[in-house]
């Protein structure tokens, strides 16, 4: 059983630190088949403000039932995840699984990518026949590491020799070109449980198609820091039981919703509080005035256009009166 709380910072290549995007995440798992996941954007308005922002997602897998809970609008949905299957892609490809030493669940497969023949959990990869421990050694951040590689040679895992299953570096290469496409480097490790070491800070880099010399070009860089970790009995089993907020509605499919918990009158106050915290009301007032001014300008332009368009019509009408022709609209339309 484990519980990891992390913060994730994404850096655009070449951008300053002030433009980075941030996420807070919690991932927890307990044998034989319970998982808890939650993430939200870090808005720097308080230590727990990320729990209630509009894009926050909470997902639980408990006793074979998965629950998607959108906390902000208090809407959730449920489905069944069959034992022996794999957890959803949105979760299984989380960077934390690439450095996680062990997989505690027996009801579900360790996260993997079958198309790329990747097994994410280090302990599961070592036990798999598609991976092998080599005799190749290398020093990474001052620590001697042993190389473990997949049968295709695409996945290379370097683990610390005196900290079994602790990843110091991991990279995946394109089998066709041999170019590195993705790399993880641990910048700080810790003994998170007696005898169990793992990275608590690591840098993740993705690379695009390189130049003619096959030099990789960085396309994305992110840094993950595990700010809180718990193992064993320190993790509460109540965490994996879905909890509904007052006024929660269930999505029954087909645009049908049904309220399943009473209350919810405080939801409007919550929305207003969020808008006040994230919206500059003075700018909003200026924006409204700007819209009003633009509308007035548009209507004035339409009126002027109509008037200008009628001027030739009026001139033609006066001309017809002078020449004594029958004044009908049909005459006006066909008069050369």
C-alpha cells in the first residue's frame, strides 16, 4: 500500500520559469485492487486550492468499480473494471509509474504499453522475460548503477546498485532511428520505507525528430517532486471509498443526470468565490464597456451603410419622376 502526493511543473522549451504550468497530484494504491487518483492545477491561492478548481479530477477504483468524480460541478459517473485488465491510459502513463519500484495490486496488470513493449513499474519489468539485467555499469550522480534493458533495446533502466529498484535514469529510444525520444533522470532519492528507495524528485524530457546527425531535439521538459509519501499502515483504507459532496449528481448516460445526495445550495457560493479569486472585475467591467462600444459602432456603421445605399435609389427615383415613367419597383430594378 502506498500514497504519493506530488507536484508537477511543466516548462515550455526556452520559456522563463514564470511561464511554467503546475499540477498537484495524489496517487495511492492498496492490495488487492484499490487505486485512488486526484489532480488539479496549482493556482497559488493556498495549499489546498487545487482540490476545488474547475478541471480537478478525482478517480477511484474500489472493489472493481471505478468512479470519475468532477468535484467542481459535483458530477460523477461509474463503471466496472474487470479483474485482470489494465488500468485506464490516462492514469497508467503518469510519470510516477516509471520510477515506482513495486506494484502492490494483484487484481490488475502493472501499467504497460504493449505497442512499445514497455513495462512501466521497475520491479515488474525486472521479473518479465522481456527484460534482462546486463553487466554494463555506469556512474550517475555519483552512484554506481546497473543497466537493465528490454529485449528490443528500446527501454534502458539504470538502477542504483546499493539501492535495489531505485531508478537513477531511464530512457526510451525509437527502434527505427535509434534516437532517444524520452528520458527520466532522478535528481534526488530517498528511503521512503525501510529498505525501499525511490526518486522523490526527477526531471522528465521528451525529444522530437532530430537533425541529419540524429541529434534529438527537446520538445518538452517537466520536473516532478514528491512532497509527501506514505507506505503500509500509514495509508488509510477510507481513502479508496468514493465520497460524494452535497448535491452530487450521477451521469446515467444519454444526457440524463440524477441527484443522489441532498443539499448543494453552497455550490453557487463556491463558484462565485472561485470567480472572484481568479477574475479581475475591473477588467471585466472594461471588457463589458468595450463590447457595448463595439456594438454601438457596428449599429452606427450599419445605419450609415443603409443610408448610403439608399442615396442612389433616391436619385434614380427622382430621375424617373422627371422623365415621366411609371414609378414601380419593377421599373427601378430593370432600368439600365
